[in-house]
């Protein structure tokens, strides 16, 4: 079997296994599919930093609070 044909069969089978495997496969295989999904999800989340919005009015609010305390 030539490598290109092998990859054309293997890639869709692996995608179906990861995406739908935990829904219709028996327990040992569904657990593996689920753990692969969780690992891939954690990896992709780790690539992007968490978005923490910056309050543009924080300095002004702190100054107002400081003046109110006096």
C-alpha cells in the first residue's frame, strides 16, 4: 500500500475516532477518545493567553476613593 493512500484512509478514521468515538465505541476506546479530546483542548487553550480586560477608569476610581476617605 502506498503511503499517500494509507494517509488518505488513516486521517479521516482518526478524526472520526476523536470526534465521535466516545459516543458509540465501547468503554476502553471511548475513554481514550475522550482523553485525547481533553488533551487537545487543553493544549489549544494553552496556546492563547487568558483575556483579562483592563479597567480604563481604575486610576480615576482609586483617586476618587482616596479623596472620599479624607
